[in-house]
C-alpha cells in the first residue's frame, strides 16, 4: 500500500488554482494544524541572552507572562502553541530557589512521535497552551506545535483549541477509461482543520493524487466528488469494488457548496474517502460503470430487476405489476452511526415509530406550525431537520440513511452533541422534544401568567387548582409535543411543625422512575475522642447512599453522646490527613478502602462551605495536626512516619505558651502508650527539645491535599550534629489550612502562599527556613514574637507539628514495632443496629423488580434532606418537610425513563437489574389523581366536568410500542431500540444501520432504559393536528399513486 502523509506546505505550489477561498501560506498551515519542525535558531527568550535570566525575580517574570497568557480568552481563528506542562511546573519550582539558574528552552520532543502530536493529551494535564505573543519570548528545543481556535456553534463561549484536527485518508478511484490526468499516487493522508472549507479538502485531494491536473478553482466541485468508504478499504480502489459496497458503506458527500466548513458537512471525524474525477469525456466513471452493469443481458439488467429498481426509487408507487412483488414495509430504514451516535439513533427510531408524531411530520403539517421567531426555540431549524429525517426513514429507498444534517443542526444549539463522544439517550430525547415543542409552539406571543398558591380546601378545590395551572401553562405552551407527550405532576409538601400543606402542579414530558434498590452506604468510621480517657472506637455504620457527612456526624454524636458540631471528619491516607469533608458532601463520595476518621474537638468546627473557618481560628483558637516520625543517627534527617495523626485545638492564649503546647501534645500521646513514665522523662527545658520552623512552597493548584508527610523529603535541612536530639518538633506550614479550606473558584484562597505544593506522587515538599537555627523553644519563641507581630502563637492556623523521635526513645514509649501496630491500631468496635440488620437482610433471597415497584418508589413520601430544606411561609423559616409526588394528568404517549444511572463527584454506577414491564395493558388507572378525584366526585353525585376534569370515563391503560436499550456501563456501551412498526404490527430491532425482525417476547431485557407507551383510547390521539395530518396524507398518497402508476405504465411500454 502506498501511503504518503503530507502537510499543506508540500502542496502549496499546486493550490493556487484549486481552492476557491484562497489563503496565504500561514493561514493554510493553521487550517492544517501542522507541527512545524523548524531548522532555524530557536526564538529568543525574554532576554537576548538566556544566561542573563539568572535570579528568581526574573523567573517570576517568566511565570507572570505565562499566567497572563493562560488567562487570555480564546478568540476564534487565533493561534496558540502547545508546550509541556512539566516545563511550567519546573519553572515554578525554580522560582522558589535562591540561587543562580537559567531558563530552560521548551522541550517539545516528548509531545510528539516524530511527526504527529501524541494521542490522548489534554490541556491542564500533560500540556498547556500559550498565545503567540507569549510564545515568541521563549526558546525551543524541538518543534513548535501550534493549533488554531475553532468554533462550531453560534452559542457564546464555545471556542476551543483544536488539538487534533481530523485525518483524511484519500484513495484514488481507478477506471478503465482515461481520467483527466494520470494518478500520481494511489493513496494519500493528511490532516485538515474542521474549520477548513470543503473546497480545500477537494483541492488538496486532487493536488496530491492528480498533481498534473489543472482544475478551475471556480468549479472544483463540478469536476471531482468524494465518497465516504470503510476505513478497511485497501488501495488501489477499483470502481467495481466501490459499486458493490453495501449502501450503508458507500456515501456520496455533497460538495456543491465549497465554502461549507468541514464540521458543517459533518466530516469532523475524518476517515477514509474515495476521490472520483470526471473523465476526459466529462462523465463520472462510477455512473458509467453502473450503467454498464445494468445494460448486461442477465442479472441486474433483467426486466423485473429494472422495474424493481425504478419502483425502489419511489416507495409510494402502487401499480398492478407490483402485486407479484414483495412490497417493502415502510419505516424499516436504519440510521448510520456517525461515530458514537447510537444514543441518538436509538431515540430517533423510537420517535419515528411514534406513529402520531411521524404522521404529523410526513404530512408536512408541521411546516404550517413552525414558529421561527420563538426566542426559546431554535429558529424552526430543529423541527425542519427532524421532519426531513422522518421522511427519509419512511419514504427513502436506501436501507439506511446518515443523519448528518440533523446532527449538525442539533449541534448548533446543543454543543454537547456536537462531538463524537457517547451521550445519554434520555438527555438527548429530552432536549429534542423540548426543542421540537418550542419550534412548533402555536403560541406566538406568550402572556405573563402567575400560578396561584394552594389555600386549602376539598378534592374539588384541588381539581380546580390543577385545571387552572394546566390552562395557564397552555396559554404559553401549545404544540404537537404537548398534545402527545405532556402530563401533569402533583407535588405535596407538609411542614412538620405547623402542618401547613403546599400543593403545586407541574407539567412533565417523561416519567423518571427510580429503581427500588436498597442503595445504602456501609462502612467503618474511626472515632477519636478528644479526652484521652475515653475509648477510641470503630463504628460500623449504615447510611442512605445520598446521606451527607452532616447526617453521619449526627448519627455518631448520638452513639457516643457528644455534640455533632464539635466533630471534624477527615480522610486518612498513609498515616496523613488527606482531606476533610464538608457537611453537604455525600458519604458515597468516599471510595472503597478510604479511611474515615471523625475527630472530637473542644470547639465547634465549621464544615459548612459558607462558614469562614479561618476566621474562627484566627480570632479565638488554633487547631493543628501532629505527626510522628523517627530520624536516624546520621547527617541525614530521613526517617519514617509512624502512628496516626493527632488533632489538637488550643485557645490562642494557650498557643502562646510553649508549656501548654507541649502538655497538649503529651496528653495526646497518652492515647497510644502504655509507658506513661517514659513520656514524663522528657524535659522540655533541655537542649534535647528543639522546634524547627519549616515552610512549604507556594502552590498554584490550590490543592487541599496533604498526602505523605515524609520527613525524608527534608534532606536539605542540616542538623546540628553537636546536639544529641531525642525529641524534636518541627512546624510544617499550611497542612491543616489546605485540608480545611476547599478550592472555591468564585472565592479563591486569600493567601496563595499558604497552600501546599504537591508533586506527582502527592508528597509534601518541606524546605528549610535558613533564618531559624536549632535552638530551644524559649529562644525560638522570642524569634517568633518579632516575626509574627499579628499573631503571638507558637503555631498558627494552617500549620502542623511534626514530632521527630530518636529511635530508642520512640521504642521505649510506643513499643519495639512502630509500624501500624500497638495502641495506634486498637479500637473498640460498635455496630450500628441498622448495619447488623442490613447484613442479615442481604443474605435473604431477592425478588424481581417490576415497573409497579418503580411507580411505588416514585410516589413514596420522603423526608427532605438537611441540605434541601423547604421554606414554610407560615413558620417563616426553613423546615425539613416531607414531600410526595403523584401523577395527576397522564399523556397519550407516556415515556418512562428507568433511572439506571447514578453518579456523585467520585462514584458512578449503573443498575443492571432486570425490570419486568407489560407489553400490553399497563394499567395505572388507580395512580392517576385526576381519575381518583373524578370518581370521588361522582360518588357524591357531582359532575367532574364542573371542576375541569374531562374524559373521566377513559381508563389509563397503555400498550408498549418502543424501547430504547442501553448495553454496557457508564460513559460507554451501546444503544439500540425495539419498535413496533405501525404498518406490519410487528416488533423490529434497530441497531444503527441494521434493522431486523424480533419476536415480541424477546424485547424485554435488562437493557431496557426508555419505555414508550401509547394510551388505549377511542379518541384520535394527537388532537386536531392528528386529524388534519391524516387527511393530508390521504390526499398526498392518492395523488402520488395516480401519477406514479401512469409513469410506470409509460416506462413498461418503452421497455
């Protein structure tokens, strides 16, 4: 196979007469997104002489320039340069050093494989981007990798840097007849930006494969055309190979509009294409070959085959000659996968087989109801594109169609669907139905409406309020989507204090049903009391999976009889306080194996994201963790961290007294030793006790992670070898503050210098403060008095103590083995009764889940969470009320969404349990509030119509007609659909391009995700629009049948 991947620079000489939209060479390179391997000298850095850039202040200037560049907004068409993120990190670390250094050139070799950018790189992880005006200030060691800013939507702030322009593989189509010029190469490969015009794609293809051809730039699309073909196609590509490819694998690209962008033509995924050029007679080789096959005396050229070919071009033909032929059932057309678009295809097939909706579009009635001026709509474009696609699915002659135009139209208004990543079919369906509704909204000018409050009353009053709310909604919303898909919820909220009841009614377009699976969080929590006389506990808990850490603290406080406000929850990792948890965070966000510690403190610890924790400690208290480590008898201070972190809280006045700091530390150690006397031997006034102040470097990542407090990283701290230290406490800046203060993008940490810098392994780097030498606590305290004029504390908020022990003393106090043994790991165990009961219940056999169970779960009364309080206007305060949802009015087409996906910040899960549902006679009559109230009114001799309840005699019984399936896990998998064809009455399996019949009993699987039900009724579903649409279709079919019959008779006579 001949393959030559070229950049545009190699083709510039051949492009002048090929591309209608001419660009200068630099613009062409940007369109290609090339990597430039320049042999010229590297661009100078900030200074003419790199060696002059030698002190940290100049390094900081470099960082300031880069950070300023990174903060600049993306501008469409702008050029940005890709650099390794490691280079910036290295520059930041050097900025903190106090010695002469040089600014390294930007080494980009690690980002390429020699010619292309390495795959799967992402901005902010492995790479960063800098604008052109910043790029010129630095030297390079390696290629300069530049990319342009593209935009595929008119929606603001959707610009992005195109890291990976699509790759196009072009094969020349070989024919027996001579072409315009000889083929130079059988295959070529190049990259092209999605922002480039189609004319450039055609021009580059011709210039590479037919370099000697002279094609007028004004009619390039009339002289050449492109076919999309499978990536597995080999070269040379013969014309018969192209002809006999299945329709689903051969797609002629419309290149008539040369100014159309690559992404507008839905070619942003690149792929393999075949280039066909006119021969010297002005004919398309493919058309000539197709005709030659048809002209053969047998096979495809037979009379019946020719008639079949003509009939297949118009599926509306109805003639007597067709009676002996098998007529293709309408609507059995697949949708080609454009690259992870199965989520879209499956939902579209379900809507296409919603006969009431497809009839509305096939009749053309939708064009009369378009509302292009609706500011909430999509200019009518989505409805137009959907209507065209439905026509192809029901009247098209191909076995499958490529929904490129529809996807492109949709992506203009929904950037999340613009790419080729897997999406949620339910989210797509919701967006599409809402878009169709607004595009087809019959209300041209929406009036202002105000929903009345529930003031109490009888069932009749409830019905009147529901009718009022529905009428007000219809004053602003009226479309075929409302006619078919929309119903009404009833929401009831009860105040636990004053018994006030609030009733509201809201429309819905689909019914999301939770699966009644006992979703619980089970885990062990380690409780550390502040009083060393109390026992340390391991509490085995069971909580709801959506429980917050505030709920956990409340439950623990009940078990140990303490104030929940004085509990502080943190995760321990490798003997260090890794992070803390805010009250509103979910316990389910902890991963399996995480160690959760709950510390009791003598004060209230704010763990609400709205409370200012640093303000609490800066005014009254100082809270800090204490770590334990050993050091070796050598010039190195490397040692091993042992034991567990201890948490101490002192009043600020006590924190100014070294004796009280010392006493607090000793009391904490009493938790973990059986040799109290050994602790008492330590004389804090001797020179054997030293406090060293260590400062952690600043961090630009705002990380709250402390990770490993490894004293082995403090190698640059020289110990005074003349002092035989047995016990030393070192202050490590910023540990606790970085753990307590989470990153808040709107309100960032006020003092960036107080945040830790974490390396790739998460280790905390500690460097020496040369102004402080080994000394007694008294002398150090005197120094701290002058250095901390605002705070006289020995240790302040945001710092930690690392107590380093001489080995023999540590073994005497804690035992011979210091590593994760002894009293450090001893906890009394308490099991929560719910935890015990859950373990027993899990051993019992599980019953199957039905859709009735899901409906029960949906309508179950629930107590609002502590972070989701309801404001009671009567009590005039927020209350933890109870809330209940009910179905009040149900639609003619009921879409049921089985909520299989659950996710939190760290955990994502899919529920694969089989849910049993009826194919026929889903009876929810006793669940519809409107029907229940109507029956009650009738029993009392009243008329439901008087309170706004219509069709009260109609039962809420539904039959299934479509299923949207999801196979696989979160973030991937595959979507297919089952749908009952309205003409044949049989179920079919739609799997992208492939459509096959399926037995009805096989459509119920555990992959069912969306269920489409149609109500049994004698009414015409869809209202007046449905009646008008059916009448229009009858007229169209009658007219088409007469015309096409005459045409076929004429064709037969000519044959």
